[in-house]
C-alpha cells in the first residue's frame, strides 16, 4: 500500500483514483501529476515502484498544497471573513449556506436537523371539573 504525504492510498484502485484520496487533489490534478511523473494513469497503486512513488511525492510537495497545509489555509481564510464580518463570514458564523442557496426549504446540511417551532399539538389535558348548574327558582 503506497503512502504519500502521510496518507495510505488504496492499493487495488488505479493510481489516478487513489491520488484523489489526498485532500486537495482531484481527478484532473491527479492526471497532471501522473503526466509530469511519466506514469500511466491505468497502473494500479499496488504495482508502483518506490521510485515512482517518490517522483509523485516530490511533484505534489513542490507544486500543490494538500492535506494539513490546505486545511489550515482554508480555516484561516474563513476565520478572516468572520473577523471582518463580511456577508460570507456572517453566514459561516451562523451555520447557514454561504454561496446564495435558498434556506426556506432544503439547506439541511448546513442548518442541521429540523427544530420544530410553535405549537406541537394539544396535550391530553385533565378533564375540567364539572360545575353544577344553578337552577332558576321561580
């Protein structure tokens, strides 16, 4: 099982798919990396030699921000938006969609499970005491 930048890649998958397990590398980036390294994208990850793995690793370290560095940078950017209280920062702070999606319906991923507001139906109330009706004399 090849290990690149602290991540174990799945060995049974083709290498262009396995590289996608690194945070910050998608399919198009994986193809570019493999082209620079001179490796066929159809090779399974388990069939890579140590030399090929080291070539991939050096290319990724030189030209791409991945894993911890990328996560840290994204977190810093979001924190900056929240500190300057931009519209996007406020949306992040409130846990609402940031890129203009609707919130009247949907948006459950950001908002979390529904919280019922208002009346939830009548609870079984104790029967009211019956008052005797005063009869009219007359």
